[in-house]
C-alpha cells in the first residue's frame, strides 16, 4: 500500500488504488471526451492516485486548451494526487499539460515543447541536467535517470511508480485535505510501500469508438480512407454487383471526414481532389491510363498537400499536426495503382455483361474495336463498349461500322 505523508502536518494518507489512463496516438478530442467521462464515472478521493501514461506522438490545435479546461473544472475541485509519466516512447509533450500534476516522469529523450525558457525557475529546474533549446523553446530530457527538482527521469512506468513509492519526491501542487479543515502543502511527500498489502493498479483506455476515431485522426490514415472511399465508389460505377463497394466507400468517406475539422483540413484541397477523382473516372471509362492518368495522379498529390497545407506548405497557426509528405505521396501512388489495376476489371465487367437487356440498341451502327474470340468481338455502339456475337467466318476491320440486329433476345452483327 502506498502512503502519502505530509511532512508539514504529519498527515498520512494510504493510497489504496492506482489508476493509469493511457493516452496514445494523436492526442485529440476523443481523449479529452474519454477523460471527462472517466472522471464522471469514477469519483477519486485522497486515497486514489491517478496516473496518465502519455505516449501521444502529436496533438491537435485545440486539445491542450480542452485538457486544461477539463482539469480546471472537474479535477482541481477534488483532492487527490495525480501523476504523469511520458513514455514508453520518445515523444513531444506540451509543457501546459504538465502544470496539472503533482509528480512528473519522463523517459530519456522526451522533448518538452512550448517552454518559456526566459523563466528563471524553469531554467534552474531543467537546464542544469537537460538540453535547453532557446531558439525552439524546447527541452530535451537527459539520458541520466534519477530524481530531480520537481520531476523524475525513469525508463519505465514501473520504475516511476516504484520510485515515488520509495523515495522522497517533491510534489508540484497544493491541496486542501478532506481529513483536516486547514490547507496543507505536499511540498515533500513520501510514498511508502507496505509489503503487507498489494496496491491495486487499474489501466484505462478510451472506448472502442473513441480509439477508432483516434486511429483515423492520423492525417495519413484520414487521407487514405478518404481517397480509398471515393475509389471504391468510382469502381462500383463500372462493376456489376449489389453495391457493396459503394457502401464501404461511403462509410470510409464518412469516418475520415469526421476528423477534418480537428485536423484543420483546407477545403480547397478537397475541391482539387474531386477534380482528380473525375479525371480518374474518365480514365476508367476510356480503358487505359495514359497521360490523363498521370495528370490525375499529380493533381491528387497536390490536393493532399493543400488539404494539410498548415503542415506541408505553410504554417498559419501556432501548432499544426505533423504530416509526412512521403506518406501522402505513397497514398497517391497507391491509389493510382489501384485505378490502373481496376482498368482490366472494368473491361472484363463490360465484356461479361449480358446483352439481353440492351436489345434496344438493335438497328444501330456498331464500330468494331477488337476481337475477343472466334465468336465475339468488342464493339462501340452509341458510345457504349459492349461484347457482341458475330459470324465465325466474318472478317471484321477495326474502325469499320457494322449493322446491329437482334436474334433471340441478344445482339448480333449482321
């Protein structure tokens, strides 16, 4: 059992339970929503230690403000110790997030960003041990693990909890104890491990739908699902079937577009993408890739850069979610390959289409395109390319026109 001991008033608080909330992926609205629900469902007391395990690789523009408001409105009204450990992966953490915790822990190599290094107290706390970058307003945590003024450097969550449970660790916040009527200061507290009783440690993560949103909030995945959804809808236009591809495509577009506002997507990029999509549709209808397909590819890649222009072209806000241009290029090339491979599928769909439902084309002139086998050829009738039967011994000339007749409900070349 952990024991919180106030050196000032000699108050001992037994920590009966440790709750660890994991923040992974892109730190976004889904995390703050999940945290808010978590605190509503679980009422913390002075006997509970709340810990955040922070390993988010980036954060969206408004999430820091929402996080601060959540802690100020819901948590600062309650009296319970809380800690944050940044790990197990090296990542960036905004210093504003750290202001709401008693105990801070970092793995070596963590970068603390948006730091006011003109503050003397900040420099004294961090810059003697770690690397302080004045130009970029960030701190790179040292490789030397140990206890420092107001924070710990620990390579694992277990080491972090074990250290604050066995050593004198400075708390960064002041509380009003529910046990006493007067305020007391946890300036120096000691977590004592009681071998007779094991602490209960519970791990919490966002709900399944929130984790899905967090995964899609990755700009590369959001862009991938968005363009793939349109590709499936485009292929459905030329393929026979129950519309399953169109349903999946629409679902992908819906899920990915939910993140656009939070990611700060430039809607001009979406307009450019729609133009490239129409060009790809034209490519599928023509049946070959050619220069038009390359044009669509280049326009689609440009549209991806414009969609995430704050990260890829210019920076108009204080913080923009990092986007890898190589990943956007890979998605664009992959989609071009998808359309390229889909061309034979579209052609096969046309060739295997039952002509009994197109007998209204009888009496039209059919332009011969190419031979399929000894009995069938590919013809263009009224701007539609279809498979039509012809005489086995009939010699057909490419580009020539022939009369289309109906025989037993099917089309036939006279």
